[in-house]
């Protein structure tokens, strides 16, 4: 084992450095992004087409590509932070919020409804004097006949 570490010490050093840099960057960037989420983001229906026929020019298309690339980077960094130090679930959530795909809103809501994710996000928002996120009420179908019997 020690021989393997000695042979790959450059890779281990780079992995360690990348881990530390990722951790520090997420400590700075994630709170900034979390504070910028509108309080009603998860209760409102913000679905709109990615591109309209008028936006097929170069710059709107380039901005969508760049935004999606940043989203993919956040998702990959979030998955790595599930094993390494950092805010993994919140990084994944931010990445999903940046990219465009069908079913995005449902996935975002599932992630943010996890108690520890919502608690962490609202704690960050409270420290920045921002209101907590509003969550949609869960609709629970209750069979009145089952309760009576």
C-alpha cells in the first residue's frame, strides 16, 4: 500500500489540493447563490421554454450553454463532496437549478424537501437576513371511508 502511495504521490497531492480548493470555493460561492434564491422559488411555477424562436441568436444560446456547463460542474463537485469535505447536497441542488431539462422542478423540490437540506439553506438565508424558502404544501389524499371503518 505504501509503495502504491509513493508511486502515485503526485496524483494524491493534486487530489488533496483539488479537495481543499473545492471546499473553500463552495464555502464562498454556495451561500451567495443560496441567498439569491427567491423565497417563493419552489412554490411558483416558473416553467418557461428554454429558447423561444426569437432567441436563437448567438449570445442567448451561448449564455444557456455556459449556464448549463456551470450547472454540470456544480453537480459533479457536489457528488464528489458527498465523499470529500463540502456541501454536497446543496451543491447538487444549485447545479440542478442552473441546468435545463424536463422534470427539473420536481427533482429540485424533492432535494430541497429533505429536512437537512432545507434546514441548512434556511440557516444560511437567516444569517444573511433573508426570509426562509417557502415550500409547497404536500397534498395528502385521505380516504375518509378508511378512517371511518
